[in-house]
């Protein structure tokens, strides 16, 4: 039986369900119309990044791209609350490795965008982002190694989702040092890692090295549009606690704390550089 015929037969047996579907569709149409008329008061719908830029950061093209950004925003907020902090209280926030805006675009509806800056090595993504979202404080292309253009102690909060999950060990160190430089004393950061939840991607030998050293850098094919060094890194919690403490106080590590996948590391810049 063809689908429309099946539907027709279902509804002829149950005219009430046809009426209720019709009513629901009508309601949805009205809501959508109201939504479009509200958005059009602002002259345009929010621009959506091109498909290949979304795939570059998320590995796929899917309808919940921005929903993920928004959900992860609330993951950060939830983690910060543990320290009595809130994204809504910071005056200056940096998204380190912002890509084409999976986080920053939904964030711009939740916080004043003038408080938010973003930086990434991906020139094409930043070019698109700058042209389409002039509302942010700043969008910049940084080099593969530090420094960024930002002055010492610029930001209250820096977050970096899925960046330290891709860097070789030495690059991780120089970037942690740089992020520590640009965060205000007493300011915080949340950076994600591939923790235990991701160790099953490694073979036995790699896992042994990871467990001995605490860090493993897996070389595979390059990601289209990104440099060769951009691979996949894994961290144990002990390694993060030990090594990242050179640059920050490591306040907490929340397993699968962002997107129910990557570990989230909450760090605080020491008030006095005592190490
Ligand atoms: C998996 S994507 C995540 C992007 C974004 N944070 C998100 O969650 O949608 C990783 C991003 O890190 C950027 N990246 C890699 N190395 C970087 C570096 N040293 N400095 C800034 N961005 C970097 C890449 O260009 C890419 O946009």
C-alpha cells in the first residue's frame, strides 16, 4: 500500500486524528510565521556558515549544529557555577579556536556580543564569520604558534572546545602559556580534552604509551582545509593535573563535561605568578 493511501485509510477510520494533525500543522504554521515576522524586524535571518566550514569543525553537516553550540554553552555555564561563576557576569570572553561560530552564533543571542571575541587559525572561517557577524567585539586569525595579538590580562574567561584535542604536545604547552598570559589574574578558562571516554579509539600499544606518559598524539589523515599538525590528542586526568598546573591552578576536571563527550578542564590564572 502506498504511503498516502495508507494515511487516507488510517484517517478515514479515525477522522479525529486527521483533525488533530491539521490543527497542529496550522499552529506550527502560525508560530513559524510569527517567528519569521519577528526575525524580519531585524531585516534578515541570521546567516548560516557554508556547509564545508561546518564540516571542518564538526566533522559532519547536521540540523542540530547550533543546538549543540547552545547546549555546550550551558555545559560551560553549569561547570562555572561550581566556582560561583557565570558566563553572564564576565565582561570579556574569548573563544579560542572559534571556527565558523558553532558556539559564538548561539551565544550572541544569549550574551551581549560586544563582550565576546573569537580567534582561529582558519582564515577562510574567520573571513566568512567577520563578513557575516560584525556584532562581535573582535574576530581574528592567529598564527599556528603564539603570540595572539591580545595584550596581557585581556580576558575574564577563555574557552576552547576541541582544540587541545588536536594539538601535538609541544604546541599544547606554548598555547597554554599564551592563554595564561592573556587571561586576567584570577580569571578562568575551560578547555576540553579527549579523556577516558575516547581511549577506546586507540590500539593496545598506543593506549599503553598513553597510560605511561599521560598524553598521546595520534597521526592520521589531515582534515580538509586544516594544517598537517591538526591531528588527535588524548590526555589522562593525571597528566592534565600535573602539566597544566605549570600555567594555571587546575580547579577541576569534569569527565564528558562538554557535549557529553570530551572532558572539560576548569583552570584559574593565579593572582601572583608564583611558579
Ligand atoms: C574541532 S574544531 C572546533 C571549533 C569550535 N571550537 C567548535 O566547537 O565548533 C577545532 C578548531 O580549532 C582550530 N585550531 C586548531 N589549532 C588552533 C590554534 N593553534 N589556534 C587557534 N585555533 C586552532 C581549527 O582551525 C578549528 O576551527
